[in-house]
């Protein structure tokens, strides 16, 4: 049961490693983005969420909007700002980062600003963004497949050389059990 679980975890980890590696390489040529937004009740506040990949990193951004001031009757925050994008997925050319701290570590940004889209109406914007590099995910997802490959290679080499599969003791002169660990040989070595 443990072996099946290990094999499943290894296959899943390998698939994740391949997917993240493909996304990492793709992010140097194309910037993909997934957008979404909603207007709250009352309709004077809204939120916008975006996840995008660019130049080896993935960023997740949330922008909260609040309308203040003397608001006209029936005012909705999305009258002045497009909160819910018409397309949920977009593709664009990559752009260089202003800050290269994402290469070795994460980056976190938070800022607040105001705009005045019409007289006596002020929009307060609050943006929070986290940027994470993709290369650590590739390395972490690749560890388990690498461990499994080394174990498979070691067993294959020991089987070919006539050694005990568990401890590596030379079994060419032994007929029954390994004198070191007591393991029964899977296949009798050729004499």
C-alpha cells in the first residue's frame, strides 16, 4: 500500500513539475492573465482579482474599489470603472519587471490611491499584490521523481550485478539468503 501511494505521489509530482515547467517557460514569451470582478451591495464598492504570469513569475492581485462623496441616485461603482471584464482570459506580450526581487524571493506590494472620475465622486483604490517565482515550484515538484528515479536505478544496477537489492551485498556465492540482511533474492544470480 505504501509503495502504491509513493508511486501515485511520484507520478502526480512529475505531472505537476512538467506543468509548472511549461508555464515557467511560456511566461517568458506570453503573459497570460485570468481576470474576475464583482460589485458588492451596496453597489458603491467592488473588487477585482487577477492572476497573471510574466517573465518567470506568477502574480496574484486584488483591487478593492469604494466610491465616496456625493453620489448620484442609482450610482454603481462600475459606472466609472469596468470591474467585471468582458473576457475572463487574456494573452499579451511580456513586459520587463521594474523590480527584480521576484527572481530569488517573493514580492509583496500594497498601495492605496484615489481618483475623481466625475465631480463630487471619489474612488478609493486599494491594491494588494503577491508575486512568486515559478522556479522554486519546479524544483520542489521535481524532488520526489528524482528520488524515485535514483532508487529505481540503484535496484536495477544491483540486480544486474548480482547484489542484494536491500543492502547491496554480493550474492554470487550465496544460494539462499543474503548473509548481511537476511533478504531472499528475487532472482537467483547466475553462478
